[in-house]
C-alpha cells in the first residue's frame, strides 16, 4: 500500500495509526480530548514517541476523562512526574490540567467540544490537494488563537494544525497515498 511519506513502514503501530485513524473525521468528545492532550505533549518531540506512549498516557490521565484531569492537584502532578511511561514535562502536565478545565467550559458553552471544533469549518473536512507539507494554516491560526484566548496553553498553531489533521478536520494525506481523497 502506498502511504504518506511520514508513515514509517517499519513501525506497525505507526502504520495502523496512519491507515485507520489519522485524517478520519472524529466527532467523539473523549477522543477529541485525548488527541488534544497527546498533540500538546508531542510539541518538540516526534509523534512516534507519543504514539508508543499512548497507552501509558491513557492510564496516567484517567482514560482521558477531562473532568478527572481538570481536578488534578499538585500531588497528582508529582505522581505524573514520576511516571516513566509518559513524557515527564511539568509544564505540559500542568497545561493538560488547565486545558481540561477550559475544554469543559467549551463543552458547556457549545454543547460538545465537537460542535465547537467543527464549527470552524461548518462541519466540513478541509482537504488540501496540492501535496504541500504544511505546519500551520489560517484555520490552525484561528483555532489556536481562540483556544489561547479561552485560557489553553501548548496549543500553538503548529500543535493545532497537527491536531486538526489527527482528528480529520484537515485531511492532509499526500497525493501518493492510497488514502488521499480529492
């Protein structure tokens, strides 16, 4: 199967992620929260690193329950800092807690995080057909700015662009990839 150039053919987990999850439109709030947390932790690291720690993150962050994460205290932060299965970055851990609280506020305001997120594109997936590899876009700039205005951190435009790709708001499969859709 022809895949995007970033899909490491020697890594079955990465291939499965590419083939079954990346770029697939997600409207499930728990999954949207999970990917937001993981993409925030990925900042400055490789996605492969985060992907291989995903199950440890899932366990460490209460199955990505935003209500539970929003209630973490300093003792929980310290426990997470000792967890060798995840990325142990205090600023990112604290951001996850803060972002969970903001996430819940967005859910309360819009009815769901999905409605909020997909509202930026009127519910439509954005597809780029030019094969250009991007790190940001006007859409990621807008979503990032809005999330920051609401109080989230570690949600710069590059992180948000990757997030939008991961949850299918942007379908950015390369033209050589069999999953490429025009």
